[in-house]
């Protein structure tokens, strides 16, 4: 069968159209996603081999019989496979397509098998050349594909002339098919790459639009749920989400009632009312997204028959252990449908809000922990101190009433200040005043066996620090240091600014007995002080201990210098 050049070219272009329709359909599947960039990883190379081997075989089947041979579009698959996957992939794609062509027989069977492998290998070598020179962006150029495929097809014609016999018949065949196949495959490869680029550009635009909206929502909503998942914060969130997504309405619920609603239907969707929608109950009970589009899944407002909303996307909000704590619902009116962007964005918003809710609960728990530790420190200090103070006053009251009255005043001042400390943060001035009242009583108890000195400049006194930061350290210095000594004990309380803008405070005793009380139980107060500082200011701050046995123990506290 012989065809003139124009008729053959027309036939091949029709075949190429079918070829490209199949390629276009493939671009809409997840299978195509790895092919939108140059394949480097082995799984992507394997996928590249499988897909373009299929296109090679498809090109042969779609071919047109000409004088005992097949004019075809097989080269497109081999060349693109090599360009996308490299020399090995290109050679394997060409080998698979070539063996398939050889199995069909004909006097050009061997020549076509060899030429298909050569085409894949040529494209793979172009891949490697550009990859080594870090010019991989050129591999996705339709112009480059046109040129490489054109060269590959010229090489195929030369191989047919060199291998196929008889030579006269091969020459006659090449004169018929050369121009149509060279043009068809070159144009087809360029169009195929254009499909890949269009799909990639659409995905990038989609991703940019999604990211931009998600970032704007995140920027505007950050911190709103830190104070709790309640009606006030949800009202603001619903308004932000609607403004950024442009949907008809937005609602936020917990597992029982509507917390916020904004948009179409505000007149009858009243915050505080119980959940009435079956779709919402379904999303909560199954912990899955429910999309009621009004067609496949019927949607009708459960509150008002006149409601203009025609579709709803209900997405669960998840808390600890992935438990559902509520939902966010996006609505569109009957005349509009959900775009894929808004559906994907809605799920992203739900994850964002779920994370914010978890952070809010974490902050709440952290504040409760800090408050509990503050109360624990307070409870730990007061009983021991009260017991010792009362014994000291009882011993002095008969021999030195005036001194006893002073101690009672100091004790009263100490407990009055402790009871008034509802805040978890105080100034260094107030902390030192509390410690001074404490030490006045302890000095009365120990007499000449205890001396105290301070080396803290006036400029440091306004600094803010957690309540009971120094108090437990001073108590430890007396309880586990001075009280264990037969010789006089000395407590030194000092502080200074650091070069990095921090505040360094220390409590030092001259006992050097830290190792004797270095256990979790005895060091509870110091451990709590360290943890509270780290929670508030980070791991670079906290408590450290230096001990020279029998000489001194210094417990240091490092915090940022923050004035009231």
C-alpha cells in the first residue's frame, strides 16, 4: 500500500491527535504528578519507563502501514522517556518499544527496533548533558523536544537505510515516510511537553492561590483561639474565612451547638442554637468531611425552607488524639458550586483551626501548670518556715520581748506578702523584700552562725522575674547548707547584667554540700524554678549549680532582663 506524502502526513497527525488525547487524559490523574518534573528518584524513573514504554507501543499500534512497513509516532514516547528519565530510562523505553515493533515483523522490523533504542538513548544523553551542567530547566522546553525528536527521526531514517534490505525498497520507503514522520513526531513531542508544562503551570497557580489564601487566613486569625474555642473568637474567625474564600456563608460549631455564623442565612442560623443538620452530625460521628453538593448528596437547610443556601462542605475540627471537637462549615448558594480550590482550602483551614485550638489548650494547660507549681512552691516554703519561725519566737519571747515583736512583724510581713502574690511574676525588689523578711527570722534562729550579704545594684531592682525564684534557693542554702555546718555559715545573694542583655542572679553559701542533697525530692524547689524559667523564656535560660565541696555552693539563675 502506498500513500502520497500529504495523505500520510494527514493520517499521522490524526494519529498524533489520538496520542495527545490519551496524554491529556493521563495528565488529569495522580499517576502523572511525578512526570511534571525531571525524574531523579528511582520510583519516578520506573514510572517514567512504564508510561513512556506504553506510549511507544501505542504509537506503533496507531501507525499506518506503508509498503510492508509501519509509519508511526513511536519515537515520541522514546524521546520524551529519555529526556525525562535519563540514558538508562531512554534506552529501556526504546528497547521495549523496539522489541514490540520487531515482534510485528516486516522487512524494517530490525531496523526500527534498533532505531527506537537509538532515539531513546540519544534523548537520555541530552538529559545527562544538561543535567551535569545544571541546566535542567531546558529539558522541559518544547523547542528542545522538537529539535531532539527531529534529529532522532533523521537517525531512524539513516538506520533503516543502513540495515533494512533490500536497499532499493528501504530507500523507496524512506522517501515516502521521512518527511511525514519527522514532522509529526517532532511536533507531537513538542505538544506533549507543552501539555506537561501547562499541567505544571496550572498546579503552580493553584498552589500559589491556595497558599496565598491560607497564609492570609493564618495571618489574620493567629492567636484568636489561644484564649479558648468560644463564640467570640469563632465569630471573628468565621468572618475572616468568608472574606478570604468568598463563599456564601461560614459556620463554626462545637459538637452540640452553633458557635458562629456569617453570610447568607444569618437571619435564621442563630449562634447558640443546637445543631440541627444531619450532615453535621454525620461529619462529627464519622470524623470525616461531608460534602453535600445538592445533586449527588441532597442538601436542604434544616432550619428554613426559604434558605438560599444550596450546598455545604462540613469539615471536622480535631483536638487531642484526633477527637472531633466541632466543625467548620462552608456554604454556597444554589446558583453557585464549590470550586476545587475552596474545597481544598476548606480542609486546610480546618487543619489550621484545629492546630490553633490545640495550641490554645496547650497554653491553657501550661498556665495552669505554672500556677500549680507556684502554689506548690508556696506550700513548700510556708510550712517549714512557719514551724521554725514559731519555735524561734517561742524561744526568744521571754528573754527578748522587743526582738520577739520584731520577728512577729517580720513573720506577718512575710505571710502577708505571700498571700497577696496572685501574680506569677514580681519585681526583683519585691522578691528581695520577701527574702529579707525570711532571713530576718532565720538569722534570729541561727544567731551568730548565719550572716547574709547582698551585692545587687539599684538599677537591677525593677527587673521582672517569676514569683518565688530566689526564695527556694535561699531556703535550700540554709536547710541543706548552713544548718549542716558547725562553723559559721554565710549566705551571699548577688546579681549583675550579662553581656547579652540578660539578668544573672545567684545564691551562694559557704557549705559546699550540694552533692549531699542532689536528689529529685530534695531539689524539688530548684527544679521547679528551673522549669518555670525555661517554659517562659526558653532553654537558654534557667538554673545552674557550681559546687566546690566543703568550700561553697553557688546556684545561679539566668533570665532575660525585663523591666516592669
